[in-house]
């Protein structure tokens, strides 16, 4: 019928780089970065580290030093680690 219009909407699929499970601090950082559509360089500038540092955190090759935790928490908007 020419006067009938229907529309089906689906949520946009997540990028392939999006972490499947959020279990490490690097996963939290990558998820937030992709949600905000930011480059690693932009996140690095915001946190105060080198771009390669963000890469290493996101692939879980290294973990952030304690001195970067306030900036990471501010970037994420929440505390990603369970309370001690």
C-alpha cells in the first residue's frame, strides 16, 4: 500500500575493537574511549601520558601506575576497581 509506512530500527553494532567483556582497567579505558569516539592520542593528552601508554593499557600489556588513577577515574567518570 502506498500510504503505509513502517520502519524497523536496530541499535548500531559495536566496533570490532570494542571489548567483549569488561574485566580489566584497560578494557574500561577502551570502552569509554570508543563510546566517546576518541583517539588514543586524545585520551593520552587528557590523562597526561604518551599515546603508546594508552595502547599498552588497552591491550593489557601493562597496567597504569597509581599516580594516574585520579586522571583515569575522571576520564571514566567512575571508579573501575572494586573497593578494597
